[in-house]
C-alpha cells in the first residue's frame, strides 16, 4: 500500500495549468498567472495545486453520491439514470458547482454520473 500512498503524495505536490475566473480576492493575491487579463471576472491560466483540487473534488463527489443515492431510492416511473454536473475550478484548487444560469461561457469540469 505504500506505493499508492507515495503516488497520492506525489500528485498532491504537483500543479496543473487550468483556466480559472479571477475574483477581486485573486487579483490581490500572489499567484503564478499566465493569463493576459487581470480584471475581476476574466479568465486566466493559473497553476492550480493538485492536492487541494483532488481533496475538494473528492469531497464534492462523495456528497453528490449520497444525494444521488437518496434520489435513486425514491424510485418512481422515471428513476434517475444519469446526472451531469459542471464545476468551476478556483485558482487555489477549490471546486464550485455551476448553476444553469452561470453556465454560459464558463470554463470548468463536467462530470457525468451514470448508473451501472
């Protein structure tokens, strides 16, 4: 099991270039920015730390799995067969669920959950 733990630890120390939306808070933070824009709300290419991204995405997916289990338990004539959700990634590795009103023109991750 030590090999798997070493792989996760190595992954946690790596970074991933990712397009993120800059907020006012990010504008004043010292980040490794590769973007051309700096106004709040603009997309910039940032080096996102994989450790926090992995942890936050895992927590979000675990919580969603519990919600999907509750919905699936309801059964009914039209049971849940698939769910598709989009997440926005922050410069610090956070994830935020994107609502439909926010989807237009937003960069992010889309995860599809299918019933086996």
